[in-house]
């Protein structure tokens, strides 16, 4: 019996959901390994061979810890905060194209993307912007001044750096002419990667990505030296786990978006030559599917590099002061992003796309 296209697409959606969770799970393990390597010490090595079962041990620990509700906390919002943070983080990966298409013998063509919309980047921005509400709600519902300060910091930081990130994206859209992540990836499939056209925009984007994911040196919302534990001070058990898990999912999504926007997505050097060779020897179907699978592997290699870069920076650079963080966003990145738009416009005007 032939499986309908919608059923195949449903399987792709489940696969994207599962892969996102799996990568976020083992990012916690990778964080420990990278930290141990950079600090010249032994990393996780007790739970399973090479410590590979450490994420499972963490899950057991979080599920079995005592459920704690602070006195005077709003119980419904206290639970809703981490749930919202986790939900918005998972939703963001839906529009990322993890490959081109797979073609089956009966002619069925399946996109390796959960959902294709022509406003993919607007969708990502909108969903990621909602994630800060999870932090705000959790911090406010905790009935703790340190938590509230962390939540307010998170909101101010998100607004400040979304502006510069949006301006960097505007310059890229002037070059590509589309908001669809799939179209942006396919445009780089037959030409130069966008990092060649937008090097300054990429630098702005990646700095803002650190701030949006609350990663060091921009982890001021959970600064333990000033705010005990920040917005999740009062959280324990799996509610705490959802906040931590959402951060790693956001790192994965940010890495996937940067790989797609600036580094060709699922394209790789020599793919046309490989396709021509396979086309002559094995036929069009085999050639197309092989290049698609290799493209997906290449995209994940790019994503893993950026995840490693996030971790490398965390264990290398010291945390900013809050005034330094805001000054960087408003007086440096935002004006530079506007200048980048003007330079991009001038380049298009005089030299064409």
C-alpha cells in the first residue's frame, strides 16, 4: 500500500522533533566534555562508557527530585513559565530545512523539512521572541526578587539584541529577496554562500545569537554572582530541567539558522561534480538521493561546529557587566547593523545582486 505524502510529512515532523530533543539531550554531555577539555581535567566518565549515559542519569535525577513551590508563588504561572519556554524552543526548529528532497521509486517527493512557509525567518523570530515570556512569567511567579531581577534582565536583553539581529537579517534579505529558509538555502546551492556577501551581518547575527540564547558572556539573567540563580532560582525538579533543556534547544536552533542563512545550509563543495558522476553511473534517482543525504550530513556537521563554538566561548570568555552588555547592544551593534544595511543597499545599487 502506498503511503500518502501527508503521512510521510508527518514522519518528517516527528523525526525533526526527536532529533531536536536528542541533540539537546546530548548537548549537556558535550558541554561537560568540552569544558573538561578546555580546562585540562577529567570530564564525565562514571555513567556508562565514556560517560555517555550521563544525560540519562541527569534525567533520572531531575524527575526524582522533590517538587518545590515557593511560599506565595502563583502555582499555575510557576508551572506555565518553563512549559512555555520549552514549547517555543521546540517550535522554532519546524521551518528549518535539514535537506533538499528525497524521491522514491513511485515518484513521491518528500521535503526534509517539517513545515515550509514563505515567511520562515519571521516565524523563527516570532517564536523565539515568545520564549522570553516563559522566563518573565517564571521569574515573576516565583515571588522572589532575585528571580524577578533575572526575568527583567532577560526581557531587556532580548529586546535590545533582537533589534540588531533583525537589522542584520534585513541586510541579508536585501541580497536574497526572500524570507523562506528553504529558498535561501537553495540560492546558495548553486552559488557562493551568503557569508561572502554578508560577513559583517554574520558577525552581528552570531553575537546577538549568544545574547538571545542567554549564553556566556551574555548569561546575565542567571548570573549566580549577583542573582543567586537568576530567573530559575526557585525552581527544582523537572521544571528546572525544562528551562535548562530549552536553552540547549535554542542553541541548536540558532546554530541551524546560522548554518542555513550564511553557510549554505545543506549545500557542500563539489556537490555538482558528485551529482554528475553519480548521474552517469547510477541514474538520476540514486544521484539525487545520495547528494541529498550527504547534504543533510553536511548541514549537521555545520550545526555541530556552531554548537561547539557556543561551548568554546562559554568556557573561554568572562561574563560582561550588565551595563557593558546594554552598551554593546545599543551603541555598537545596532548602529553597525544600520551601516551594514546602507552598505548592502549601495552595493546592490551600483553592482547588482
